[in-house]
C-alpha cells in the first residue's frame, strides 16, 4: 500500500476507534502530509523501509532544512503524529517493526500561560457590550468564556439545550469528554439578555438550528468570528497585551488559583485529563506572589 493509503487508514482508526475530534484529525492529517511528502522526496514509497537514521534526518529537516523551519512545539507535534502512525502500522502488521519507538521530540521550553489582570478582563468584556444584537451576543460569549474557562471551540459548539439550568452549562471537550461547569451571575445575565433580545433576530434570518451562539445570517457562529469578536473588543478596550480566546481560559484558571481554589477543582473545570497540565498555572500565581513580596517587603531587596 502507498504511504497515503496507510495514512488514511490510520486517520480512520483515530476517527472511528478513538473518537478524536474533527479538528484533531485535521491537525494529524496536516502533520502526516509533511512526513509523507518528505518520504516521497527521498524516494521512500513504503513506510516499512524507513530506518531510525531516516527519522533522525526527518527531525533535522523539520528544524533546519524545511522552509519555513518549524518551531520546537510544532516539531514535537509532528513527531507525535509520526510515532502514532508507525505504532499503528506495526500493530496492524503493515510493517515489520516500529522504528519510531526511540524517536524523541525536542525538549519544549516551559511556557507560562498568559493571563491578564481581573480589571483588564472586565474592561475587555465591557468593550464588547452594547445594545445591538451583535454586541449582546459578543458580550455573552466573552462572559461565558471567562466564567467557564471553555475553549473557543467548546463555546461555539454549544447548543441552547447545553444550558442545563440557570447556573450550569454542559461543555464537550477533547474526544467528546463531557463536563458540567457553573455559570457566574455576570455570565447568566449576559446570556439571558442575548437569548431574549438578540438570538431570535439572528435565528429568524436562517434555518432552525440548536446552536447557542449564532452569526448574523442565522447559522452557528464560527471559531474565526469568535476570535474576531475578542480581538475587536481588546482594541476598543485599549489593552496593550495581545488577547486571544485562550487568554480568557488562562485568566479563568489563574484567577481561580489566586483566589484559593484547589488545583484539582480547576483541573475538572478546565477538562484537563491530568493534573500536571493544570499545575503550570500554579507557577503563574507563584511568580505573582514573588513580585508582590519583592515590591512590598522592606527587606526583600
């Protein structure tokens, strides 16, 4: 079988057997296309002929020879996809041995999540607000993102029925994993205003859809539209820091921990499968404490 056919079989396995999300499958497809194209250039038509030395050359290609050169995090992601492909092919008997077992990605630097202060979050959300339908929708979206720590993909995938009651919302994370997260009073008021005064206007312009957040033509709001709404609000608020949908997720986690929330509670709210992923936010709060201590203690410097 050709490399392309083997990759397609692996992607079907990820979709059907492991139930990975569409966006995740698309990411795997892009990364494995880089690998397949590289094998093709080297004249390797069968992944079973790949040797460990070939994979070492591939790593060098990604980090030095490719145009554009990939960042360390992107190299790690591509290599993860390649390891998964070879492991799958070996288990299915398509190749004799998995030569990728010893393949190690470059070590990633520890990058602390970028949160913004509470007052900047308030300014951002206020800047999105207004009395027009789009403004009511955007303010409700931003309030929900900050109140729940939802990923933007989770927010735009919400249906009206996912508002279980006035105080909680049901989110669907990576791999379809479900979690229930409380809604604060600010988010509840903003969502109520949007549902009563804006969503019916958008809904009348399109076909019936259960989507919570709608675009101006009555269809489900896209991730790009959500991103644009946040970027526009940040500009109107005059925030100097770069703001993205994930900024609100980072701020949600950081502010909860600064307020005394247990890291395992924050883990559940964020939908992290491992507490180790959540613990990086404790480094952010520790840095804040050190800065406050240095500024305030008379014998700190």
